[in-house]
C-alpha cells in the first residue's frame, strides 16, 4: 500500500509499549488534536514495578476505548485519516502486541497504511511539538528502560554515540526509591526530596572521566544501598533528603558532563532531552544552564511534562517522518521488544 495524504494530514497513533495505553490524532506532524493516555501505574505500584502480564491485560481493556476517545476528541472519523502509526518496539512483547494488533485491525478495516514507529524515536520527536527540529541534533534519551545519547545528522537518521552499560537512569531512581520505601515509580518523589537536601554523601560519578559517552548507574545504586544498609545496622539516622540530593547530584553530574562533551565534539544546532527522566527538575535546570554558559549557539529543547512520559502524540510526530520516507508495514508487522536504533536502517 502506498502512502498519500487526504484532504487533511491526519495520523492516528497508538502506543502500548509499557504501562500506558495511549492513542492520539496528530495533524501536520506538529499539532495534537487529541492525546488520550490511560495510565496503569496504580495497578503496578503494589508490585514495585511493571508486571508484564498485568500490563497486557490492561492494554486489552483500554485500547478500543482509547481509540474511540481519541477520534471523538479530535472530532475526526476514520475516513479523514491518512494512516495508522504504532509503536513496534522496544518494549514489553505482550504489551506491544496489543497496540500492534489494534493498529493492524483498524488499518485493515478502514483501508489505511500502517506506519511502524520506534518508541525511542517517538521520545525525540516529542520535541517537535515545542519547535521544529533542526539538524544536526543531539538527543539525550533518559527513561526507565534507556539512557543514551543519540546523534541525528538529519531527520529520521539515528546514531547511538553512548549508552548505559547497565541500569537506565530511571531504573536507578526506581530501585533506590524502593530502598527508601517510596512508591513506584519514584523518580518524581526523589526529585522533590533532592531539592530539600544537600549532596552530603558524595556518591561516585561513574565513568565521568572516561573518554567515551557511555554511562553506568549500577555502582551508584550499590553505593546508595550499602550506605542505607550500613546505617540501618549501626542504627544511625539518615537524612532521606540528603540521600536523595546526593543520588540526584551524581546522576545529573554524569548526564550533564557527557552530554555537553558530546555536543562539543559533534557540533549540533539543537539538544533535545526526552524520556520520563527528562521530567526531572534538577536535570532540566542544570543542563539548560550549562548549555547557555558553554554552548550558547545550541538550542536546548525539552518537551512539556505531559509529553516526556510515554504517550501516543510523540509516536504520531515520528510517524510523519517515517511516512514521508515511505517506511510502511504490512499485516506481518511483529513486535520487536529489543528494537534499537542500531537495528533499523540509518
Ligand atoms: O519514558 P517513561 O515514561 O517510560 C519508559 O519508557 O521507561 O519513563 C519512566 C521513568 C521512571 O523510571 C520514572 O521514575 C522516571 O521516568 N521519572 C523521573 C521523574 N519523573 C519520572 N525520574 C527522575 N525525575 C523525575 N522527575
Ligand atoms: Zn518511554
């Protein structure tokens, strides 16, 4: 099937890679007509993390309702659409398959082309709702499952120049949050606590001085857990605010240091920060300050909070680029849980 725009440039986008079921209608690649997000976070909270089977069940219950709501809110019908976009990876296989099956069924029923979208490219293109992306561009992707620096020479081209060797930044937030007895996901709460404390514990800054753009957060996590356990054994009091501030200072130091270095080596017009951890207030403030001081020619773009977490609007924005490149899928489209920028054409 070929791709062509109808009277209006409208794409229906579906996202179900983790624990949010989301459907959006996007016009012209940069206007959100609707962006319905059904979060399952309450169901996963009591388990301290996302339970894949529970996630899939929720997606099944929510997906058709979200599609109906997204169309209704956008005040459009299937006949107005030019295509259906869907996240096909990376993510939880069962969760991805629900979105993919719904997208295929909808596309088939309404004779629409199917546009497969990489979830991480969606996180980057969320910035396109703030201002048009300009290339070359650097993206710092920080979420619960990923921490990577992606260089984009042009639209739709992705080169990972650095990534985490172990835990993702968001994963580290959630794991130390668990040790502090905070509820899942704990990034936001640690961010709030960090603003009330000081960096008194001086946790390590892993790999900061190494001559590459890779990250590591498991040493920081172990150091944090050891500090808490040792204090508990000695029955010493700990300051939860100072622990949060010290942990956050270490995460921010390495992310900011490597990102600034990368932007110096690969001169870019824009730096985009995206993914759930991009909601972090401390990280936003530090990175924007450092960019202003050290790279005043580079524009720093962070999507608004509601577009930092998983949502279908960002998938719709990325889909316009894929559609224009003619990257379409047929009914054989399958979930690719480990999809990486390395596994798609550059
Ligand atoms: O992108 P996202 O919504 O889902 C994934 O694709 O992973 O990111 C979720 C992650 C969680 O680990 C959560 O703790 C973290 O983003 N997060 C934060 C903040 N808000 C959410 N981490 C640090 N500071 C925040 N304010
Ligand atoms: Zn995500």
